């Protein structure tokens, strides 16, 4: 017996649909009058890695949140593997900016990563041995096995980011939305995250990564989506020159 | 065993238990301590201390109305508590007025209404029990009801543990996987209403939030694991309930206040220990 958090848990993806299709999306924050995003459209083919760039306040986080189902669009559609938002929660993993989590909460790293399994468990079911094995495998992959029993607030910023990525891995999502995963992290974390993202791509997973790290964009990403003032802009090399310096 | 001339510890411990009202009171205090401490962990971690205090106070008019009409006091209190919990949930959803402001307005108004109703009656005597608790007046039926409510609260906390825990530290992840965080918050408020009602007999309306907050706050200084925090908080609350009641029995002071101050002393010790530990670690 399984009580999924969302009744549409079992919806099958439409065959041949792109991983993500956003069409004419307009989003405002609740209570705000002016939209943050204006008519944004984009398509991510399955198995691609795409960078989302733009200055602060350009709407990168808002776009990711709308795709993750955290903000309701005023206008436009979002299709994930051909299904509307919420049609396949387990297939979408969203890595928030670190500041959105209460790191003082009394849980350890292992338990934080375990939360990636919850979508598959649903209400009333406890994680089993297989779930914990996946957690330990993910911790090892991200070099966190020695820190597994630490309270989450005792980690460095980079380690916290790796723990969040480990949680997305155990969720076994197909579409990963990462909000600034490389901001303010150490070189070791950056290297580990890059390896994991390479690996995910090889296994046919799709990722959309909001980033400020614009150097070497061309060889790391299949596509680059640039936002400015909530609208999509053609990406030019100017972006690299302007932002890489700052 | 401690043997001072003319003093026998065993006798000292057993003496109060010869009275049936003390046995019932002690059982009630222990049960209430456990319930409050377990739920109190969430009250502390989710920064709901103010709501807990408000819920306890808003129960007063329900108690008074039930008393004046000779209805069941628990029934009156739980109705008022749930109405307030729903009201707070409703107000905080709209987001036009800040939640703590709304609570401040509603809770003082309800408390004032309770006092107003109280002042229509000549004798205030029974109402001081509502304000400060009357643990020695707990009946067998009350005890049964406290046990049932306690079992319900603890079972709900256990069944929803992983979801309550997740929404407490990362409601965004909870929402992306389809958990309705608002509904869970609502559930917590309802549990809080039930818990507050059980503790009113023990420490009264005014001191209830101490049982919710103080043991859990002390436990949060001792452990970094949520289930363990609930357990430590429950141990502190049970110890405080027993110790407070004995002090009250032998020195003839108000039992609710004695229990709360014992909790506070435990918190003081936990706090001092954590300060020393941090000094040593540095």
C-alpha cells in the first residue's frame, strides 16, 4: 500500500516530449503586482545540460521555482516530459539556494539526504534498507561519508551544497534544477559537482543550472539561456566579458 | 540511601502517594509533561512559542462559557482552542497582516473576553484554577481524557514524523515533492490546541507555554537529533512534574508554579553546561 504525496505520482511521461518546455511564462511573486518574468519561453531536450545566466534580479531563481511548482504562473505553460507541473514530482529535483534551509535544525547529513527518498515513500511509510543504501552511496559519491553523522549546520558552505546534490541524486530525478550551486563554494566542491553533473548527463539526465560562473561556458554546457529583467535575451559573448570579471 | 536522624527518604517519597488525589495528580502531571515536551520540540524549532502561548490564553473564554453553562470544561476549552488554531491559520494564509501582529490582537481579545465573562460571576474561586491550574482536582475521568489525547498526539507525531521534520527545516523541498506544508502546519496547530487543553489542569492557562517551550529548549541545548530531543525534553518534563509536585506537597506552594520553576532550573543547568562545553571546545 502506498499513499503518494500527490495522486498524479504514477503519471507516465509522454514519449518523445522534451524534458522541459516553457511557453510564454509570466510569473509574479504572491502579493506583488509586477511580474518578475515576462513571457519567457524555452525548451530543454532530454539529456542536455543548460546554463541559466543573467544579473541578480533577472528572474533566474523565479524561473526555477516556477518549474519546480513553487510559484504559480499568471500566464503561460510549463511541461515537464510533456506533463504539467506537479504531474511528476519525483522526476524533478530542485536545489534551492543554501539560505532557504534552516541549517540549525537538529538532523544529521544522512537524514537530510534521506529526504530525497520521501517522494517515493509517500505518507506513513518508513525508509527501508534499500533507501539507506542509496543514501550512503550518494554520500560517498560526493565525498561526504566521513561527515554523515554531523549536524547539518556543522558543514561548510561547499559541503552543504554537496549534501543537497546528494539528496537530489537519491531522489533519482530526471530533471535537475540547480540554483547557483557553484556560488561561494570551495574548489573541491566545484570539482566534485562538475564530475557528478558530467555523470548525470551521460546517464541521460537533464539539468538546468543558474550560475554566475561564466568562464568556459561553451564547453561545459549544451545551451545557454540568458535572462535580463525577466525577459529572455540572446546570449552573446558580452555576458562572459561583463560577468566573468565581477 | 540518605539517613539523617529523623528523616527517612523512602518515607518522604511514599508519604504523598498515600493520598489518591496525589496519585492521580502525579499521573496527570507526568502524562502532560510528556505530551507537551514532544510537541514542544516543534514549537521551539519552528519558532511557534508565541502561538503556543496565545493558544493557551485563548482557551479561557471557552472554559468560562462551559463552566457557566455546566458543560464539559474540556469540551469548551478544545472548541475555543480549535477555533483559534483555525483562525490563526486563516489569518497567516492571507499574508496581509503580519502573523505575530494578528496573533497578538486575537489572543489578547479572547483572553479579555474570558476575563469579562468571569467578572459576571460573583465567585472567582473556580477561575483561579483555570488561570493557575489545579492539579489536585484532576478526576479519574480527566486522567482518562488526558491519556487519550496524549496517545492521539504522540501517534500523530510519530506517523507524520518525516513530513513534519522536513517541512520544519526545508519547506521548499517538501513543496516540490508534493507535500502541502500549509496543511501540516494546520495539523500542528490542532495538535497544539489539544495539548494546551490537557496542560491547563496541571499548570493553568498562564503557565502552559512554559511546559511547551522550556523542556524542549533545554533539550535542544543537549542533543542534535530530533527524536532524541523529544525524549530528553520528555524526561526533563517528567522530572520537573514529579519534583514540582513533591515540593508543592511538602512546602505548601502552588504546584503549577513549582513545576514550571523546576523546568526553568533544568533549562538553566542545560544552558550552563552548553556554555561550558563551548568554552572547552574553543
